[in-house]
């Protein structure tokens, strides 16, 4: 039988392309994910643990006590070449040409060259006090002189100057963007207030391994409350904190990889069904000449094994390539997860090979069993003409319902209790149930869609409708593969749209203004408003007046006056923000008892002999609010206390620049004024969701592509099985074009039904998911991005149509004589 | 032992000008060079309108190939085929397909109905492919004549072999084709159903003037025809007018079958 197996493989290699492709894509996906994860980890290790990676040993004081006295003792060890105490402090520094001072974290440059870890973008490292190397974030250039202000614990300020000698490249360090860094020699660090070191970095004498040094140091420090680790260990420990998030991402990616593998499994099973159906006669002939059922099965499984191994190997290579491409792409950009080069762990390769081969074998099991049921006589008689009636298993139905119903109940409960931890397992359960039940549910829907199509599409559409439901099991398997991909994709699209609109609406309500400029002592300078209006990126501003007003209790109270029309034009949402009407005062809840008013009560405000009768509205926190006109009728000289700014909807980088410009203008006009706002927060949420959506949709797109290969396969099978029938149709007057149309309709029916069902299911899952995740956070704004959802249906259907092209070409070549020749 | 009438191969037989279908110098060769097989080695033949003709010959004589070429199902290597005034051998695939569905009817050995369509849909299929509405009166007449009224809503697998073949005949007759080609129409039927099917073909010729060309190797079936054309080794080997089962058998024996 082995000779037959290899002869089969040689002869029919081309037939295996579809399943090979499915395995390659799925395995590539799995391996790519694992490799990217490992790459992220090692990149982060390099970046975050940069100061440890090439350090032999790191000593850390566990109780925060000084390690200064230990430096000499350790340095005298034979295996130790040099010791560098890590000194840390922080200063305010102003860079020439920039308004205001910035916060700089100060670290040390070791004396020993081996312990200098900083990578320079330009310039050199400092080697004497008065020199400093800064990170790129500090936005200083080599040669700049920084004015450094150090405030000690008693509040005394000392000012000194330092010349920038170099700019340090912190590469992928995820914390690099937060604050600027400065690196100075230890003496300078001490004069800037660095405390005694709690960390020592140690270089080994040439020839001594790190473990040996670690042991020596640990022995010397026995009894002290310190932690002694090798540099590698220390780096890992530090990186773990940073990559926590990246590991979550890997888990998410692996979930999608699992989806891809499952879909690939369905496709492979279909492919083998196609291959074996094409060979029914061949297999029957083998049985005729004496092959046992077991030998036939072994030959089929052997074929699956070889296919699985070969395509998994290709898949592993493809995955590594994919990871390399992603890494190369990301390296140049400002990614939150740093990547540089790639590292390929052995387990990723092995996992890829195992997953691909096993899935192929498992997927081939059912077709192999079917193959053994081929009767020897099948070699001698034409294929049965009666439509196949497969009975959907009762077991499948029961298991499907057992999964679906509790799953749905769990989801409902999860939404009601606003708990994603309850809804998620419910979603998984119910989806598994849906996949099992699809076998029963999909064919009737396809049949119904077929009847509809038959009305418009003429004879080819009617025939296609009949054909599409002839083998319900196969149609269901094909549609299910696509259904899974489309469901998950649309769940993501709808879910993230809802998340976005909920989050944005929440932010808008909570922080209706993009930017608030506020003075902490006295009114803002007049004319600031006009200055800010001219800043590039500012759309308009609204002034909020402020003045002291006496309430019914006679106490002066800082009161705001809002120009309702102007404020309305600046605010993004008035949902949570209550504005006063003329003749109304907004009284914060805490103040109402003191003023002795309830909601709707009347009260009189006074100031310097002027009186104003108003209605109270008790709402919110903060200070009392009047309309600007009312406040000025009471206090004609009221100054501007706040300026509300609305920015243009530019990209986040541009908005950050706008905020920088606003800060500069405000700092110049009024050093005591503050600039706050959520504009950047809003953008960050948008950006994160966009990236997430893009990545996830891309990944699920792979599942959809694999599923479409399945659609092509199923049609190829139809073409093979219905050769005689297609010949008959051609003989009876079906043109080639109509025959291609027939196959196209079949593809559109299967793919279209899967896409529509998938979008409906996915939409529901997306909304349920978003509701259960977000409802603890406030009101949910359900959003369905109709355009994208419609695009999913159209794309899946059109892709199904494309998948029919090759089988249809083949069918169109069927000679009419085939009908008679049998 | 004597064959009543025999024509010399190569000479235009039958009334050439009024023929419903005719072929001239028809050759069909598979392969090339040394291994070439000549399924048809130069056939000139004509079939008069309103006549029931049987094509007979031993296995491998080329009778099926001849029918495929005459019906535009297969392309000839050389020679011409006319359906009335149309030369099939010059048509492109699409025109040929359109011609098939409007002017030619088929009855096959293995019935060849579409399993997804019921009897009525199968009968109307060629008309619908052509985008035509069947003439109701004619449809009723055909269905009545073939005794299918009770079976119209059944799928092929719910019908007996004889019934399936009657559906196939109805399908062939419905568009009122210039000619109906029948390929071993009784090959898969018991003798009783077979006789019924042949009687129906016979009566459609007699009553409506339908031209029928039938390929068969069964002398009894051939006896239903007005004329039998004999084929051997891809060449015309003679013909019989008003054949009987015995005369056909004798003629075949002479061919060495």
C-alpha cells in the first residue's frame, strides 16, 4: 500500500494545494504569534533591562538601606572587576528656547567602561561634573546649557548649569516617553541630591562567569538584607513588569490563532472529502483487487500525515517570515510594544509542526472512515444519482442545544449583572453550540435563500439553489467555516464601535471641554482669550467669569458666570453638564444646606449693595454658577476665571503640539495659570481602539481567507461529482456562461448566507460583549457601524464568488458528451 | 439472408435536399500518427424529416460518435453536419448550445434527469434555459400522451425507470425540435417499459411528424424505426427500409457482429 500512497501523492500533489494552503496559513499564524511574543520579550529585555543585560551581577538592598559601605569590600573580590553604585535623583531643568522647566529623572554614568550601558544617538557620555547626557524626550541638543533647579527636602532651591554632551537612545524602553532622563557622573548626581545607592552593578573580571561572581558576592554579603542576582535575572525581573501587557496581547493573538486552526481544520476535512470523492472509483478499485478497509484507511491517513508535515513545515517558515515582516514594520514606528529583530524559540517551531500535523490528521479521520465504506462495486457502477440525504446526528443536536441554551442564559445574566466574567464563558459556550447546530440550521436557510434567488436569477439560480442543499452536511461545513470567521470579525467591529461610542460619550459628558485654562490666583489676563484664539489648532474659546458673591448666609462665595451660548459652542456634550438659565443659579449640593435652599427655591444674592433674585437649582459639585449676564449685573467688574477651548479634530500628534503651544502662550501671559484637558485622552482611546481593531480584523481576516478556500473546495467537489449532470445541462442547452453562473450562484448562496448569519450573530455577540464589559462604567451607547458591517457581508460574498471562478472554469470545460459517456 | 435495399457508401442516400439532418465526409479521429483511432472514417448520411431512423452497428462501429457529431455534442475532426439549412460544424460553442436547446431534443440511456428538479421542471428545463415559455396546449398534449400527469411533482428518484425515460422524452419533445436524438433509450429498461418508450417515440413520428434518430444495438428496438442505417468500423455499411427484428439481425450478422 505504501507504493500506492506515494504514487498517489506524486500524481495528485496539485490536488492537495488547497489543504496545504489552509495548513500553511493556520500554522504560519500560530508560529508568527509565538515568535512575535518571544521577540517582544527579548526586545523589552534589551530595552528595559539595558543597564543589567551586560552586567554580571546586580546587588539590590532589600530594605532600602545604603550599600555605599559595601562597594569597596565587593571591589576587592578577585572575580569582580568593577562596581558601580546606581545613584538616582530628579531635577527641574529648563532647556534653552522652551518655556517652563521640565522634570528630569537623573541616573548615573558608571566610571568603568564595562558598566556604561547607555547607547548614544549623538555626542558622548559626560565624564565630569557640569556635563550631562539626556534622553530624546528632553528635546535638548548637544551643546545646550541646561539650567537645573534642585529642590531639597527642606524646600531650598539650588540652581546650577550643565552642558549637554550627548543624547541617549533609550530605544524600545516603553517608559522612555514619560519623563526626560539625564545621565551624569556620580559626583554630579550626589551634588544634585542623589541619596546613597541601594543598587550596585558589578562587572566580572575576564574569565569569571556571572554565576561564580554572584556566588562570591553573595558569600561576601552573607547576613545582609540584600538580593544578589545575575544581570540576566535582574533584567528578566524588570522586563516581566513591562511585558505583562504584551503577554495579554499574546493570549488574545493565540485565541485568534486557535480560531484560524479550527477553521483550517474544517477546510482540511472538506478538502480531503473532495480528494476522496474524486477518487471513489480508484479506492473502490483498490478494494476490488484485494485491499482491506484498513489498508485503504491507512493510505488515506498516510497521505494526511505527509501533507500535514510538509505544509506545517512551510507554515513554520511562513510564520517566522511573517513575524520578521511585522517586526521590521513596527521597528520604524512609534509602537507601544517595542520590537527589534526576531528571536525564534524552539517551542514555537515544534508547536507549529505539531498543531499543523495533528489538525490535518484529525481533519482527515472522518473522510478516511468514509473512504473505507466505499464498496468495491462502486468501481463498476456509475455514481448514485439520487440526492444524498444525510441525517444530522441527534447527538449533535442535543449537544448543540445543551451548549447553546445555558450559554445564552449566562450571557443574559452577564449583561444584567454587568459582568464580563460571566458573559464571556456564556459567549464561548453558546458559540460552540451555534457551530454544532449550524449543520442543521444552515441548509434550510440556504434553501430559503435559494428559493428567493431562483425568482430573480432564472434557471441557473434555481438549479444552484437545489445543488447547494443536496449535501447538507457539506454545505453546512463550508458555511460554518466562513460563519465562524465572519461572526468573530463582526463581533469585533460592532463591539469596538460600541466601546468607542460609549467611551467617547462618557468622556464628552464628563469632560465636555477639550482644554480648560484656569487661573489659581485672580482673574486671567485680559487679551489671553484673543491670543489663544489665534493659536493654530484652537477652534474657539469661551470665557467663564468669576467673582465673589454673597449668598443668603452672608458669606462670600466664589461664583462663576457662564455665557451659555458661547459655552455651548465649545462643549462637546451637554449631557452631564448643566448650564444655568437667566434668573437661575446652580447651587452645588454641599452648599444648599448652608444657603438654606432646596431645588426650585428662591433666594437673593448680594454684592456691594447690588441684589439679584434668582431660582436655585441644586445640582452637582463645585461652585455656584450664574449666567454671565446675571453675574455681571451683580458684579460689573467680574474677571475671567476660566477659558474653555475647543480644538480642531486633528490627529493626536497635532493635538499634542497644539496643547504645547497653548501651554507656552499661557505660561508667558500668566505663569500661575494651569492648562488641563482630556483632548489627548480621547485621542488615545481612539488610537488604541483603532490599532486593536485593525490588528484583530486582520487576524480574523485570515480565518475568513482560509474559509473561502473551503468554499472553492466544496465547489470543486460539486464539479467533480456532477460532471455527468453538468454535461447533461450543456447538452440540453446550458451555455458555458450559464454553467459558470450556476456555480457562481451556488457560491454566492453559501457564502452570502454564511456572511449574513455571521454578521447577525457577530453583531449580537459584539453588543452583548460590549454591554457586559462597559455597563459598570456608565450608560451604554450601542453603535452598529452599518457601513463596515455591510462591507463584511459584501466582501465575504464577493470573495465566495471569486472562489467559484476556478471550479467554474473547470465545469465549463465539461463536454456535453460527458452526459452520455457517464 | 438478403438485405432488401442497400445503397453504396459515399453516394448521397435518401432525399438529400429535404433531409432534416445530414452529414458529409464526417471524420472523427482520436490521437494522431501511429496510434490514431478513426472512430468515424468518412461518413455521408442524411435523415429525412418526419422519419424514425435507427443507427445500428457492432460495438466500436462509431454509432455513438456519429450521433454525438450529428447532435452537436461533439466536434468532428473533418467534414460537415447540417441541421436543416444550418451548418453545425461552423458554429461557435455558444451558438451551438443555443441551437441544441431550441432545435434538438435528447433522450439518453441513463435517463439523465436533474435530481434537484421535479418532473415538470425537468420537462420545461430546455425551454427555460432558452428563456422561452412552453406552449400550454402543447405541454398538456405531450404530458397526456406520455401519461405523466400524475407524476409531475415527483423528483426523478421517486420515479421508476420507465417513468423517468418518459419524462426525458417529454423534455425532448416539448420545444418541438427539428430532430430528437435517442441514445440507447431502452438500454436501462425492462422489455415492457422499453416497448412502451419505443411505442411513444414511434407515435410521435407518426402523429406529429417528429424526426427521430435513435442509436441502438437492440434489433427489436430498431424494428420500430422506418429505416435502419448500419455502421461498421466508422463507415456506413448499408441501410434497411422498413426493418423487422429478423432482417436487422441478419444484416448485423453479415457485418460480422
